[in-house]
C-alpha cells in the first residue's frame, strides 16, 4: 500500500478554501483505493504530520492538528473510514 497526504486550500476537493488535510491510499500497482479529507464535527483536520501502518496492515494511525490542538486518528487501511478520532485538549 502507498499512502500520500498533505493539505489543501482547494474548494474543488475540500468543502471550503480553508486548510484541510487529505490522505489517499493506492495499491502497489498505483491504483486508487480511497481518498479523504478529514473533518471533526465543526473543524477540519488542518495538518497530518505523520502516519504509521499497523503491523497487521488493517489500520493506519495518523498524527496531526485540528482546531489548533493535537489529533490522533486510527483509520481503516482498506477504505479510509475513521475507526477512532482523539483530540488532546490543553488544561
């Protein structure tokens, strides 16, 4: 699996011209499997700064920023669906 990601301000891919992080999954032949931009209720995930494929290949851990706080996500590697979304609030 090949994972590509970044951020966009394009209203053609994301719903607005604000920063939105995106990620796509390709198979080893370069065929598109899935592509997503990520949103949590009222704010976008603006940056993806790292990712890690699980040892069984079933999920991908993403590390990023949304609403100016750190975010950790676990997504399904086969279809990009979000399994878990955690944001870390400062106290």
